[in-house]
């Protein structure tokens, strides 16, 4: 059996009507998640990389949000190949040097790499990386593959403040050198109301 069609509005004008598909057997609506919709719209981005971290050393990654009404809906994922690491996400850090800007990729490749949120590696942090500014933290060991939050995007996502610097710091706890694999996944959305 095929899908049946019902109509729904997608805007505030009478002419802004489009079909909504539902399954003919279960009456379940056929659709995609909002983050997936942002991917189709060309406003969903990813930055994935790795870093070598020596025993008892620190790796810093800076996330800088623009001063705009376009908010980053952000998740962080990571894994480690050795050692034991304290991973902390700080909000509101200051830097004397942002570090090396990295290339962010639009997940919709024909759209172009036009994210307004910027990612930097190895910034010079001059303030704000203190306990009261920690959004999330935890200690992780060898081959842990995690993301902050829970098991799905709804539990992991953080909507970042505009015009703010965030710091993801991996601090190897004097066990062994390691590789740190990480990814940032986000879409940039302007509130409709």
C-alpha cells in the first residue's frame, strides 16, 4: 500500500500549504528530524579531527559563536586511544590568541562551507577556564567513545550563546600519551518567533 496525502500549512499565509505524507497502513507521518531538515537546507555543519596529546599534556579547541541571532545547536563527540583524560567544556573563556582556524564542512556539500561558528585549535587562553564556567566534564579512559549528554541528539545538544567563546579542553592525567579523536556537529538556526 502507498502513502496517503493530507494537507498542512508551512507558513502563516493561506497560500503556504503543502502535502503531508502519512503511511497508509499505520497512519504514521512520514518525515525527517529537524536536524536532518537543517542538513537538507544547507545549514548543518561538521568538524572532525584528531590530535596527539603527550603524557600529562593539554589539548585545547576553541569554539567561537558569532554575534547574531543565528544559534548553533551543538553536540560534541570524542574518543581516546590511551591514557586517562579529563575532558571539560567551558563557556565564556577569553583568549589572547584564538589559535589556528580550522576548516568547517557543510554536510550538504553542494551548498558550500559557510558556517558562522568558527573552530580553532591551540588557542592561548587568558581567562575563563575555571570551575564555575564548566558546562560539562568527565574523566574518560582508553577507547572510550562518547558524547556529552545521552544516547541521542535531543539529550546531547546544547544551544550556544551568541558572541561567546567556548573551550573544549582534553587534559591527559599523567598516564600515557594518546590520540584524541573528536567531532563537532551542529546546525545554525534562527528562531522563527
